């Protein structure tokens, strides 16, 4: 495949790692969250606030289904894309889907360090409950699962590219 899609929890490094992989391969990079922001002319959290969780998921699915990306593109998705079977079938048909599996403790640290943002679908159960809900979906839809640890984005990119070469 000439496209690569990164899926995983918020804070797993999909955008940072995706940009590095794209640069190393000389490919394009597309972040579906940024596509949504561009389409709405506002930050992602404002879109979520305006549409609610279910409305946002519809927009996210439509955005992914309408993606018109050239070959040699790395696609970074929003963490909630795995709730849409249609979107995931589409991504699987056009790309190799890689699940960035970052342990919950590391996710918590990455989210705390990052810019303040809402996380689609996070309720009273917090990050743990969200992780518990999404983890089986990420595994189900991934062609490749890459266990991330305390890697820097550069180390993670190297690990993913190495695993891709071994498995494809």
C-alpha cells in the first residue's frame, strides 16, 4: 500500500509521529482533525461543543469517507474514528492501518502535557473507561499494532517504519 493511516487514543502521538514518518518517506501528511477544523473554520473543540459527541462523529465519518488523498500519504485520524465501521472500512481499503498502542499511564502523561483540548466521548469514567471502550476497536481495525512505550516521536517513527518493513 502506498498510504498509511495512524489510529489510536488521544495523546498517542498520531500527528507528531505521522509528520515524522511522512517527512522520512517524502510523503504527504493529512490530519483529519485539521481537515474538520478547516471545513468549520474553527478549532476542533468548538466543533465538538457545537455539534455534540454524536454530531461530531457524523462529521468525522463524512470527512474520512470524502478523503481524497494521493498515494504516498500518511493519514492521522481523530481518536474516535474507530466508532465508524464505514470510515474504518474506507481507511482499510486505501491504506495500511497502524494502531499506536500507548499504555494508559503514558497516555495520561501526554494528555496532561499537551494543549488543553476536549476528548470526544470521554464521560465520567474518564480516560480509563474510554480506553477500555476503544482498545478492542483499534485492535479490530488495525493491520499492524505497534506497542509504543516511552519512545520519543522520532523513535516511534523508526519503530513503526521498521515494523512495516517486516510485516508488509
